[in-house]
């Protein structure tokens, strides 16, 4: 990678780092740092080598984890698009509290180098802002970190949230937070987010996602999103995400095509049922379909380490379900199967419960 990929204003914890300095800083992180700092150092070494691409792992939350090769040029373009959307200027402060092993963490580092940000590293724990006195212009978290950091979120002016679904309760809680929080839509193949939507500061409840600059969207015959973003991907990305297009630049996310439950001839989105349930349940859960002789598939609620009796009582009191949406069965897992980044692996968890 050439020197142009590292902005003259790039700094780490307030210390300006030149392209020349990066190798020494990276080796120091790898040799002397904590585990999360070693991962950062390893990525920085990959970034400044002569290769035109980076190899990254997908999380495996919606299937088998894959290894994907991404062009560094595309990663730079993604960073520039984010910088433009959020008006990030040289010397703006950025927080990295996600692991640098996955694309979300890697891209925080790329944004800092490309845009000339002052980046601060924190251990990617479930509660990263504990004891932190600094404030930041920009940061990224997964929903679990956000839920554990509500009283501290004012320290992050612009916060992007991704990596897992945001519960109805968390959406409600974010409305009273004095920062700008955004839900993101994207994947490893699109080099993190290609669309965002605001979650607080007076936005209406049903706000659609808006795409970033130079992103075109359409739908296929399954009503799944197709992304054409030549600056971050050489090929169109056909997703399994069912959406409703609002305009050429806006869409509503409905749910995963591969999660759709066909119950009695009615197609149900588990994600919609989960949105209803999340208003009433305070335990970890997900909704899926299992084979049923009468209906073809029936709706099943899978909960983590909870009382079936209490959950059933809560479900029976819910009036918001449409036909066939009310879960027919409740299954309990002592512990959900999760990826390294904390996403629930639905198929693996269900298999674990149902295995003889």
C-alpha cells in the first residue's frame, strides 16, 4: 500500500503516526500488546504491505463462515463514503471497541488512516465505555455493547450500530440519548455498511434505510435486495434480505429470505414476530419454523435459559399477532450457540436442542 493510504493527520491516542511510523507501531502492538491490540497490529501490517487486497472472515451468523478477499482500493472508497456521510474531518476522534479480526473493526482502522482521524483503542468488551473519560466524534458498536453503555453513550457524537438485530426495547431507550445513533445495513462483501438509518433525535418510528453515496439498489424476483456499488465491489451483491423499496435510495428491511416460515400457506417473517415479542420478553430469544404435519411449518419460539411457564404467560397476553404468528411451541436452550462476534447461530442452536 502506498503512503497515500495514510493521511498526514492520522493519529493513535493523540500521537501522529506517519506511514513510515506504522510498521514500528504495528510490530510493537503485536509483540507487546494485549490480545486485541495484537489483532490491530496484525491488520495494520497487512494494510501497509505491497498486496492490493486483504483477506477477511465472515462471522458465520447466517451460514458457514467464509474467507473473502477485499481490494484495499474498495476499502478506501468505503471509508471515504462514510467520511462524507458523517462529515468526518481530519483530526476528528474515533473509537475502536470492536475486534480487528472482522471487517467492522478493520474498517474503523481504515477510516482513521484514510480520513486522518485520531483513533483510540479500547478492549472489545461487552461494556467498553466503563471508566472512559474521553469523548469521541465517531464510533461503532454491536447492540449488546450499546445496551450496556446507555448512560455513557453521550460520549460518542455519531454512533453506528450493526452486527446483530437491534431490539425494540433498545430502539426505545436510544430515543432519549443525547447523541446521534444510526442502525447500519451491510455485510463483509460490501465492506461494512452501504446504508444507514437514524434511530434518535426526533426521527419518526418507521424510517427507512438510506444508501450511502455511489450505491444503487434493486430487488430480484424473490423481493431480495440487490446491491450495485462499484466503488466497493466489482460485482453486484445479491442478498437474501427481503426488502421493500421506498425509492431509488431508500428501503425497508423485512427479514431474511432463508428464515421465512410457510405456515398454513401464509409466509411469515420471524423478524417481524421477534419485533412484537421483544416488547414483552426480557430474555434472549429468536423465532424459527419447524416441520408440522398440519401446517407444513409452525412458529417456534426458542429462548435462552428461561421458564417456559413464565414465557407462555407473557405470550398469551399479547394481542398484536396476526394469523399463525403466535408461537405454537417454546423450546429452551441452556445457552445459545454464538459466533465470536456474539451473533446468535440459529440453525446450530436449534440443532443442539432437537438432536436425539
